[in-house]
């Protein structure tokens, strides 16, 4: 195993552990897959992605901001880039950031692209568009992402803010990716769900990792891991690990995590337009 892979695995494990602690969860996975974890449906035919899902991510979700408040809840000050492994070229771009010009340019959705969307304070609505396509909508910025399963191939074409996303179920679960479940006795209560969602996104239009002009380029590759756990009161919680790789503007992978709590319905769902300044 290479040194780089070891570092990435360790970083991802640390992010996941921090997210769990911050959310004060019970470390139990949400059960109730959709049709079980078998790889095949009736008559021996391959199961659809929806039928094979080990976890159910559908429904309405609200972001839980437990860290990085000054970067997520307000527009950060110009020059406040702490925590982002920026190249010199990235700093030059960010230092030239002008929120008034961004808003007037008509390109005010730069901080709502896929690498930043799940750091925006927002609500998500996740549904199955079809048997092999999971749709994620964000009320903030009115953005929509499509996660394609199976042998789907990108059609190419112009890069977009949300890019082209290929998804797969990771049946290894928490214990299958770098020992994230840890060793020792298992916690009391429901056993962890042996599965999560992995999404890889390319063909991205360049945008901002943070609203104050911290850039990512069109060479970016985004990898996300969606895990489902439950809080002590039984409320489902999504923990998503966000791994951004950009050879132009990042000196190493930028790995962060976000949490979303499930809501009973869409009563608070109120889509709003993108803003460069909030």
C-alpha cells in the first residue's frame, strides 16, 4: 500500500470519527435496506440499484452545522483560507475575489458546485429518479445532482457545476473501509448496516470551495461517501465524507465531512436562488 493511500484512508477515518462525535450520535447504523443486499432480483436477473440498496437515503434532510461556522453560515472574510491546502495559483485567484463583481456577473452559483454544495447550509430532497438513478436536490441555489449506478457512462459535453456522477453501493460498510468501525466489543443496540454509498464526480466546471473565492478547477475529481447512522433518539443522520482532488489549486486532497438530519416531511423545503454574497 502506498504512503498516499495510507494517508487518505487515515484522513477519511478521522473525518468520519469527528463527524460522529460532533453530532453526538449513538454509532448505530440505520437499517431497513430496500429489498435486501442480494445482488440479484427475481429470476436471477441483476438487481436494480434501488432494490439492492443497503441503506435508504431518500427523504428530506437538513444540514447540521457543528464546525466551520464562520466558513459555512456567513461569507468568510477575504483572505481567510484557513484549512484549505491551496497552491500559490489558488491564492492568487482568491485574493482577487470581489463579491460585488461576482454577484453582478450572473455567475453567482460558483460556490454551489458539487465540491461545495454539501457544505452550504441547506436542505436536501433525495429521491429515486429511476431504478438506477438517485436524485439529490438542494433548496439552496436550486441545484440538482444525479447519481448514476450500473454501467452508465458520461455522455461528455460541456462541464457543469454538478458534473457527471457515477455511484455504487459499498457493501463493506464502516468496517470495510480502513477499519472505520474500530476494534473491540460492538456497541449495544442495532448492528451497523453493512453498506454505504460511494459517488465519484468528474466533468466539473470550476467554482469556489468557499464563498470567499477559494477556487477549484475544471480538473477536479470529487469522491464522496454517504453513511447512514442513527442518533440516540432514533433519528436517521447522513454523514458524508467529501474528498476533493484538484491538481491545479490544491496541494493535496481536501477532505471534510458534513452531517444531515432527517426531517419528517418537506414542510420547510423552500428553494432559493444562488447568491454570491448571501
